[in-house]
């Protein structure tokens, strides 16, 4: 996962634009193949080709946009920028039966998230 993210960074050398309504107008006026949306999903954070505004959905939120030096070529391609998994200290099997509310690894959540950036 990290190698895909780092490869994307090297290929596209993007510049970040903060996720505001004013900036959304700006990025939608750009060449759509040069824009990637940085956003959350219900499970992780991702980069998706094109300019999107996800702030009206349950757990999908737009953080901003990356303007790339090279165009994207596959509309179905996305890049994970985080990973969530079960806590190896108190929820290794993912069943949640043994979650320790005082676990220092996951802070009692039973899951951990690693951000790739």
C-alpha cells in the first residue's frame, strides 16, 4: 500500500488545495484529469481521480484536492492513504470479545489506523 502511494506521489508530484467551497469552484474549472480528490470513506482515506465534493454523505468527506503535474489515465483507479486493521494487543482475531477499554495501542477502540502520508 505504501509503495502504491509513494509511486503516485512520484509520478504526479501534486500540490494540495484545501477543501473549501470556493476552492471546489476553482478545481472544477481545471482540467479534470489533473485533479485528485482527497477524502475519507467509511473504512479509510483515499485519493480518487477528478474533482468531487463528498461532504453530503454519511462518512465520506472531502479534505481537499491535489493538482497533479501529470494527468490520470484510469477513472477507476484510486489510491489508499490510510489503512485500518484490528488491534494486535486486544482484538487480534477481530471478534471484539476481548477489547480492553484501557488499551494504549488502540485507546480502547479495537482497531488502529495507519496514515501513509
